[in-house]
C-alpha cells in the first residue's frame, strides 16, 4: 500500500467569468497542489469555477474543474520550488481557463490566500 499525501500549497478564491453546463460562474478557486507518494513529488495547477451567486456563496462545484501538472520528479516538497511554481501559477491558470472559455479576475480576490 502506498502512502500519498496531497496538500494544497496555495489556494485562493477570485472573481471569475465563465459559463459551464449552462450555469454562469462568477467565482474561481485557484490552487497549487502538491502530491508526494513513494519518494516522488508532483505539483499541479488547478482551478474550479463555481456560481458565487452572492457574497456568501462559496459552494464549489466540481463540474468545471481543470488542472495541469507542472512538475514531477523524485524527491520531496521544496520551498524554493514552490515559490517558483507560485510565480508561474497565474499564467498556468490563465491558460487552463482560456482553453475553456473562462477567466480568473486576479485583481478581484474574494478571500485572502491560504497556504499549506
């Protein structure tokens, strides 16, 4: 049995624009996810778009979830690597979002960032 440890290194909610499955999405949860398993570390950029119908609506729906692997190699988590990946995260998320006709409004955060 392998022991996998998944951690959201970074996550933050932003205003967003997009329509998925006929539902307008006004919020996005942006994440940098690390997954370490059996001596290998993997980092993924991920974003999920959700309706955010009002200031209290943070009900994240996973029917508009997209991710991209950024790094995979033998080893473990590294602060230096994570800092570099965080710098490229907006560009990676923009590419994922635009490929699906959506966008994250980076200048309109809905909550403070959380780091794990």
